[in-house]
C-alpha cells in the first residue's frame, strides 16, 4: 500500500482517494485515526496522510502514536488555516510535511512521492542491516540462492572424504573461501591450511617455496627451508591459479599427488607428507589440456572431485545479502557508523553485472562505508563548533588520509601519490593522527 489517507470528512476522503488512485497510487482510506492505527505497523511500506482536525484522536496525536510505532514512518498533515501552528509543532517533532487548505493536488502528490522514496530507502536499509547481522562477523559462504545451497551441501559431502578437489570459478568468486571451508569442515581442521598462489610467485622461486631446499642447494640457500607442501603436513594445501604452473613443475606436483612424498631441492631422499590438495583455477583447465598447456594426467589426478562456484551475476538475489554483510563488517573495521544507503547505491547493486564477483562487491561496500560512494551518514555529523580552526583542519586531514588509504586498500605508494605528499610526511601524519594503515588492507 502506498498511502493511508485519513479524514473524517467522507466527501473529502473519497475525492482525495480517487485523485491519488488516478495518479497511479494504491490508497487505503480511513474515516478515523483509530481505524488506521489498528492496521498500520512498523512494516507499513507507505506514507500516512492525515487531516489534523478529527474527533477523539486528532492528526497531531495520531502522528505521535505512529512515531512510537516507527519513528521513520513519513506522516503528512493537512491543516486548516487555524491549525498551522499545530502543524509547525509536529514538523519540529519529525512530521514529514504539512499542507494548508486549500492545497493544489500536485503539491500533495509531489510530497507523497518524495516521502515514498524516503520510506523505501529506510526499509531497504533495515533489510540490509538485518541480513548483515544474520551473516555474522566472518566471511562464510553467504547466499540463499539454490546454487549456493547446493555448493554448501557438496562441501559437506566432500569434507571428510579426504579426496583432492578442483575448485573452478571466476576471479573474485571466493575460491579460497571454498577451500578454507573444506578444510574447516574436515578432520584436518586443527592442522595447517597453507595457501599458495601459483600465479603470484616468480618462476625462479616457486619450486623452492613449494618443495623447500637443503642448505647449499643453490646460490643464496644459506640454510635449510621447509617448503609449503611439507609445512601443510596433516592439513590442507591450497594451490590457487594452478593454471599458471609451468610444465616442469606440473610433473613434480603430479609425483607429490601420486606418491604423497616430496623431495626438497638438494635432498637425496623423499619425505612422506599427509596432505589434502585443493587446487583452484579461474579458467577451464580442460581447455588448457586440449591445447597441451596443462598436463592431462595432472588434470585428471586433481579432478577426483570438482566444485564450481557460481558467478555473482548468476545469483543476483544474493547481492543485497552479501552487500549488507560487507557493509556492516567494513563500518566496524573502519570504526564508523553504518551509513544510510542512498538510492544510487541500491540501483547500482541491482543493475551492475559484478564482473569482479564477490571481491568487487566487498570493495564497493568498503567505499560506501567510507562515504566514497552514494551514501550519507546514518547519524548527524559530529558537531565541531567547539573546536578551534587548527583542530578542525586536523580532523579534516585525518578523514582525507583514511579515505585515500581505503581507496588504495592500504597501499602506501598509491596513497601518497593520491595525496601528493612525500612518504616521510605521510608516515608523520599517520603517527600524529593515530591511524593504523594495516587496518585498511583487504583481507586483514
């Protein structure tokens, strides 16, 4: 329902109801305040329009009772000439608008439409907060879409099967989250979860990182190093972007998977390892097998069980749920009040395709939490009238530094470039304002 129209004058009530319905609004007419109060609650999605002069419960008393039901429910009061002082008093108490008789129909319609937009924003923000609270503080596999429910069921089925798993999904879809959930749900949960990004390590380093080395194995190897595979003993080894692994390294990994043993660089003997391997790829490995860019035997060894993570555009109904969770988490992390999300943000959530998937959505929520996207504070801005001009300038400077850090995700080089100040000056200002740059790094 768009409008609850309350007037004890039957003729005026009928005329206004008809005019509003012709304008495309859904109207519920009431002949008394009591009748309206019996049906309006905090979930009412519309606007209340009421005459002030009515028997038993007048418009001002109705407004005050509605305010106790929901302080953010828009109430528009219609007054006679002698009731204007009463309407002004109601406006001071939070009434949305008042119209003095006689009023133009367009004036009432315009006020109602603006109030409806405000009401929709309030209710949508409440829903976002509710879903955020339901999500908790961690980053679990959030989603009510059937595809996410199937994914969670699959992970529970595979968790204790102790088979190697191939996780496929687009960039930012949450492949490491899935791998970590598999680990936490398994009997290996108390042992290490070791993540290696095969695409981020230089070719000259990745073999040593994975397999380890003995002292003197190569120039610069001053002491023995335990590789990631051995370090994951008893737990889970997560190999992200496995498609980037060189053919030579693929051969060595195949031996690890088949024999469950590792030979560090410079060592003569193999060492047994008890690991579960979860590999992830953002592209179809079978396509790489067909073009001979990925070993077929390694592919089928990894493909004992596979999990596909749906792209965010394939489960659009989960976008508000995820956004609400990330927004609350970001506000807590940045030590700010969760903002009241504007219509432009809600439109973006609905219309954007999210090619960067969950990661892109999380970063967008962080920008909204910092006020860098279309949002306004839920609470009035802090009163700085008691501060001196230098104190006000300091507060403004600190906010600008925090915003730049958030935009760069804690990257110092990008932040000093954005602010146009030397690195030493930047660190001096961090110390003076008590800002922790690490708090703005994604994944902290």
